């Protein structure tokens, strides 16, 4: 690899589920891999809600990219921000002026929050995609309890102790469950002027059930579990305003009167859109239009339009599934695509016959609701309750087991489970404690 | 405790070593305690350098105040910022407009960095007092390595891989040792364009030895240990300029030519001054002048001037030791004072004879230099090397054992020791990765 001129250069942008798996699958192949990311770590996003509620530290669910790829000698990690593509010259342009040449390009920069035209809500209702998002939500949730402790006005106190989660998908359900457990179990006895168990947690969901990606039967079970934990589930409901001290909710369709929820803490779990790099690569290829969620339509082999050397995978791609609908934005889809694309590239280098189109093997999906409560479905089977939670735990540990900090997470989890404690409930960040979240 | 009118009200400001111990010592006494802090956690500052170098997560060395004091039913934790004192009305004033009445007041807000008239250095050379300081230093140190990886100019690369620690006290020695181990052990093999072991780490110390608070023999051993780890120790040297890309160092006395160190990463460990609340309480009492380091001179019983109801302890106080010199700003001093002051208050309430003056029992001091290397002195005995390190580990675990997260820290430590890894080496914070530290 002295100068790498003869070796096939693969540039992967994004060290999430798709990019990381693609890089790992190219180990010990005749390629030189450059993995570019803005962050120096791979983040296990499905557990961010645990960071947002003080159960885990950011380091528990993040693995330094260099550390993961340390022994992969054909792979080079570059911390940098991509600002453009020069596809004619086959190069990726970085913000610091460098240009990185490629023979094959894999774009896997994922998704970010989508406020559906209400970008002003971003500061009032943070979403949950980055470590900073999670520590900011942690700060707001914990500060609300702290402010309630010194608040004499019962109406303001009640407002401070009301938490609204917008969106009833897996992230929304997990966040709501975790806030409820924080209030009922962890903070029990921590305050002197109120019982934290009185905190209201409300999920506002636009569709007629939570976890709409699952079988209706599991949606029903999940709703019952949530309500059993004291969480209010408002279905067929749309948020129409998010103000510093309240939220307005209208019934689906926009008819009927808006209901007002007095709250200062809102978490956004309602939608995602593709990272801006989607439009950038689509424009660079030319003749390609991203869809409404900013995703790049890809060919069955994950390439874009007539560029066999440009792959887009994961949340950034709109890949036609078997039923013609785009594949969902799930970690397993991205991971399987990462593996697949690595295979396509290696076969091409070796001059072997190309692989068939990418096909997603749906092993199932699961969502956790709380302590020993989850729903899962796989290959036509449906589980809920303790068994589903054990399955969820097992799958997550299995994934984390790829990384060095697996032992620590396992231990921290076990410890939290036994003690019902969340030791990472720190209010950090440089804002003064008397300032409001918004 | 229905309305608390008949109960003696103790207000403690600051949940550090002094304030926390004072609060705990007032458990099950006929008092009502209010502990006010700007942060919601007690921080074990001696291990902040581990956070700054990615060895531990902030939550490993922080314990939520409410959690620690949860079962202490006479104690109330208040998150808030003190803006003044109304000693005539016996009340503490908070930023949010509340006023908290007291019968006895304990001020224990500690110290902050001291740049000796060069406040403009604060952004260029952050100190190590808060969780945010530690994650900022971690960000800068790790970013310097990341930028070196993509830097083609060898001079700039060398500058990026040079780390200057200003101050050779315990914090400076620990920081330098940890940065050196990060470079030599943890990051080994992580980069493709350089070997991180070439990183230069320089301690700049104004006195003629490091660890000047220890016996000269231990200073000599510590210097040898540091140099054995490849760290440069510049004694009798004063920093006279800190610029974004270099530092100027002059020999003690200011004579001779300035030497230039090209570096972009400087850590400040050279001095502390008392928190601004020192001057505020001195002014409120009247007739009291804080010393050059901003400390409040206190009576032998830790009270201020003619106010037997106002105590100042820990780093904020200048307490005359047996030899007439002020007691050092160490955690054990603050802790013993916290315990002492609680005793004074309780005896007073019970009408018992007052305690004698506070007297500090010096059980010894220790500083760690690196993996299995430390120096310690206690009761005339001096240790260094592995034995001192084991003693250091034991004492620290003993202290942390007061808090719930003891098991996790122990486990994380053990894990790091075995694997030589530092899993918490995350670059976090909202600045873009291409921006400079300064």
C-alpha cells in the first residue's frame, strides 16, 4: 500500500451502520478503503434514548472508528466534512480543501430530523440522532424536574412535570417509556416538594396506533403496556404548534378543536429526512431527483442512475423493495446493504460475474417499552412482554459485541436493572441552570 | 419538619468535597439542611484528567446530589445560582429571585482557574475544573491527532502532535502522564500517516521541581518517571505568551531569551483562585479582605470575622494552619472542615460547650503519574512506583465507595488497565470538526 496507485480505492462516507459494515466487509480484500466521517466514533443510535434519560453514558454506546478499524490495515479513517463531489475526476471534496480520489464511492450518511416545514421547532423539540441531541434532551428533562422542585405555583409545577413525545414509532415509545421510568423509579424520593411519579408523559401520534410498522396486535399490546406505566397515548393527533410553554394538538384531518398541553419539554420522534448529502450526490450524478424525504432513488444493485461506481445505502437511499415500496430506514437494511455493496465491488475487481440485485432479508423488528417490556416480531412470530425484552436485549448485545465496550455496556445495564438507578443523569452543557430549555 | 420554623436551618452553598461532607454530617441532627449548587452532581475532580483523556466517562466520576442525599430526609437539594447575601435578614439570594433563609450558613464554592492577569489565555489553554473543561480538553487533544492524520506539512504535523501542560503540580503531572499514555499505548496503530508515539508532551513548571508540595525526593522520582515516559519536563520556566500556534517560555526571573514551542494544544494546570462568592461573602460580612487568591480569611473555627453563623470552608477559605501558613487547597482539608463545621453547628444547637479550633490532620498526599506509577507520602513515609499507585487506587476507590457508581468505576478502571484502552475518547460538542480548538 506504499502509494496505492494499483489498488482499487473505495471511499465510504459515513461511519454508521451501513458505512461501518461496508468498511469491515472490505477487510483483507484487494482494496484501499478510506472511511470519512464528521465524527470520530460509530454510534449505536438505537440506544440513544438511554443516554437521553441518564441510563448510559455516551461512551457506552459509541466506539471510536479508529479503534474499531485499527487492525484493518487496508483501511484509513479520515475525520472530515464532505462539501461536494467531483464525479468527473472521481473525487470527494472535503471542507478543509482536501480532495480524496476514489474508484468506488459508497455514500451512507443517513438521516436527520424532519420537522415537516416547521424548522423553527428544532430548538423547542430536539430530536434524537446525535450524542449532543441526547445530552441536550437529558439536560432538559432533568432541569424540568429541578425547576419544579423550587416552583411554588402549582400550575407552573404541573407544566414543568409534563413531557410530550411527538411520534409513536419505536423511538417515541422508547423515550416515553424511559422518561416514565426515570420519574417513577429512578427519581423516587429525590425531591422534597413533589412526588416525581406525578409526572405526565404524553405520546402524540398521527396514525391510529403506535408502532405502526408492526403488526396491529403488537401495537395494541404496546399501547396497553404504555398506559399501564401511566403514559397517555394520544392517537390520530397532530401537533400544530410548539411554543415555549405549550403544545397544540389537533385531531387527524385538522378538523375539530385544538387541545392545549401545557409543557416546557418536548421531544421530537416524528420523522426523519435524508442527510443533505443525498441531494448533493443526486445533483452530481445528474438526472436524479431525491424523493420527498430527501432520499436518493437507487438501482437494484444500490448504484445511482448510470454510475456503477457510485453506491448509496442505508437511510440515504430509496431502494425498491420486493413490493415496490422503498425499504424502511432500519439498521439491518443499512447493514445488509453495506455487506452487499462490498461484495459487488470485490467481484467487480476480481472480474467475477456480478451479484444479483440487493434483497433485504427481514429478520424481524422489535421495540422496547420499558423495564422488561418489549414487542418483537420475526418470521411471522410475535412476542411481547418479558420474552420480547430478553430477545431485544440479546440482539442488541450481539450487535454491540462487535465493539470493544461490549463488556462495559452489559455490566452497566445489568447494574441499572438491579438498582433501578441511572447514574448518568448529569445536567451538562454550558448554559446556566436557570435558563430555559428553549 | 412540617413548616420548619422551629428547626435550625442550615444552608450550604456548594456540593463539592466540603459542602457534601458537611451535608452528610448533618444527617439525623436537629437541623433542616438546604444544599444549593449550580450543578446537579457532586464531581470527583481528582479524576477529571481521566475524562479529559478518554479513560472514564463524566458519569463515572459524578454522583447526582439528589441521589447521594436521597435518604437524608432533613436535607433539601436546590439547583440554583447564588447572586448575593442578605446577612441582616439572614438569607441567601438566588438568581431566579428566590431567597433562602438560614440560621447557619456554610459557603463552600471552591476554586476556579487562575491565569494570573492573562484572562485571554482561558480560551487558548483551558483548565481542568468542570466536566465541560474535561470534555473540551478531550476534544482538543483528540482533534489534534485527527488533524495530524490529514496534514501533509511535516512542520504543521509536528506542531499538532505537541502538547504543552502548564504547571507541574499533581494535576499537571497527571494530565501529562495521561496524554503520553494515550499517545503511546491507546492510540498505537490507530493512524496511517504517523506513529502517535512521536507526540511530544511538555510540562512547563515555574519552580525548580515538579510536585513542589511533596518531599524533594519524590519530586526527583516523579521527574524521572515522567522522563522515562518520554515527557519533557521544563523546570524554572514561565509561560509568557500563549498564541493559537505557539507558546513562549522564559526562564524563571524573566531573564534570558524566550524559547518557542510550536503547539496548538495547551492545558492549564498552573494555578487556581477562589470562586467569586468568596469576595461576595467577605463584602457582605464587611471589614474582611480576601487574599490575593480571592480566599476569605477565617477564624480558627471556620467562621468569618464576627459572624458566628457564617462559615467558609475548603478552597474558598484561607484558614491559618499550625505553622501560620494557610492550609492547602486539598480535598481532605475541605472534607475535614465540612465535618468540623457540622459538629460546631450541632453542639451550638444542643447548647453544648463549643468545639476547639479546627485542626487539619494531614494523612498524606499522593499524585499519580501513569499506569502503575505514582508517588505518595504519609506520616513521614514516602512511597513511589507500583506500591504508591496501589495506595492511590485504594484511597480513591475508598472515597468513591461513598457513592453508588463505585462498582462501575472500579470495573471500568480494571478494564482499561487490562486492555490499555480508553473507550471514552469521543470528540463531542457542537463545533465542526474542521475548526481549531482556539
